[in-house]
């Protein structure tokens, strides 16, 4: 290749390096998928090798060998990550909350046959709450609020997840939230802020454990689960399953399901949760509790309605606890051992419509919406 040809090829390679570098960096920052760093890095190094070999007039065969080795090295880091990504997660991002947005043509939202006896006039209460309870308080809003646009992630009828909802309530940014009981950290935050959390039970729900649908284990005792999460049981074979290591997943601190899990574990020491590195801000790395990933040997937990109605993942199955299935019938009767109440929670709001709204939720109409949504009413 003559000098002019080398110059053209060199410029193209340099342009390719810059394109991959900046394009890859932007993609990693936007997606948080840091494992792409290895893949993009391998491409950049391969282009550099190609450039050097052209300048030095080295053989094409030797160039191909080096590039193949570098790309194989990058793939060795990236491929295992994408294999792991092939297993489905169970987390909040899976749910399309717009399917439950009030005053839309949603077929998923529970509705009364006629108009509610209570209608809010004037200042509407600002609502927030757990993702799993959004379909319920969205139904409350459609029944009693004036017609308007109420998007699920912002505005007066939104869900920002349990931890954020409690924070917003304690800070006075919302009037009323719908969630499971507060964690010890949320109680301390309220005390520090000088506010009192007032909890009104409005329905009952089941805290559930689930496994891969192919796992032969259908039932665990409460003690079995405590042993799993404290490190006592490490293999499914010990519990009637296959000879496979148990992979227990947890939820982030202060989430509603993690609060229930800690309450369930009681004084039993909990092993450290599985974590994964995620990108934050301008490319910094933090460790977060890993979202449940449906490995064949995994076990996780959440609330019944969220897993069966909102996510509806057929590749997981709920297991019985102490021989009792987490069914509506067993929640209603009280026989399922991990059934618990969820609440309408305030912290000293001055909105005059809040208490009448809560009173209506506890009325026959409000409790009918609790039942029609898929929960168990308290009255």
C-alpha cells in the first residue's frame, strides 16, 4: 500500500476509533450497561492494532490473529453478562402503569357501577404509594376526583415507589400515601422530622415467596425460608428439590417487601444480599441489591397482587408457606401465615378532603374497589 493509501486508511481507522469511543461512552452512560465497556474497548484496541500493523507493513495474517485475540478477550467479559441478562428479572420497571391511569379507557382499572357517593371538591389530596398499590388508589381517584389527566409517575395521583413515597410524605410534599407498614428507618425519619405517621388499614394482602416455575419445590415452612436467608440451607436438595445451590435474592432497603421480609425474619440474622454494579451519574459505579433474576435455583419475594396480576410472569411460581397457598380465600380466612394489612398513611396534612376521602375508602363503595382490584377488604 502506498503512502497516500496508508493515510486514507489511517484516517478512517482514527475516525472509527473516535466514533466507537464517544458512541460507546454515551451508550454506557445512558444505559448503565458497563459490560459494554469491554466490548467497545476490544473494538478500539483492535482498530489500533490494525492501524499499527498497516503503518509497519506487517502481514494481514498476523493482524487478524491479534485482532481475534483482543475481540475474544472482550467477549470473555461481555458474553457472561449477556447470558445472565437472558434470565428474566422481576422488578418494578416491568409494569406498564399507564394501563391503570385514571380517566382513560383502561380495562384494568376497577370501577363502581355508578357514581361514588363521595366526590372531592376543591383541593384534591396529593397521593403517592407503592407500585403494587397504584391500581387501587388510581381506582379511588377515578371514583372521587374531578375529571383530569393524572399520570402515574407525576402529579396528584402518582407512584414513586414505597421508599420515595414515605420520604415525600415525611417532607410534606404529599398528603396521603398507600403502602405497607413503615420500616424502622422510615419511622426514625418521621421522628427526626417531628411528624407522626398515622396508619389506617384499608385492605389485606399476602407476602409471597416465589421460585422458577421448573423448580419441583412447591412448599416451604417458615423455618425453611429463615434457614435459607440466614445461610443454614444452601442446596435445594435439602428441601426436596434438585441438587443445586440456592440463590436467594433480596429487595432494596426500605422497600415495602423488604420491610415485610425483615419483619418475617424476626431475630434471625440475614445474610448479605446479592449485589450488582450499576452506573450512576457521570459514569460512577455503585453497588445495588440485585433485582430478582429467574435462575433455575433462585428464590425471591414480593406481594401476591403485584406478582400475579401486574407482572404476570408465568416463568415463576408462588410457593405455599407451611402448607398454605397464598390465595384470596386463605388471605381472607387468615390461614395463610404471611397475610398482612396495607394502609392509607398520613403525617399531619392540612388538606380538608383527606379524612373524608379515607372515610369513604373504608365505606362499602371503597371496600368494593379494594376487592374488585384484587385485594382483600378489611370490612
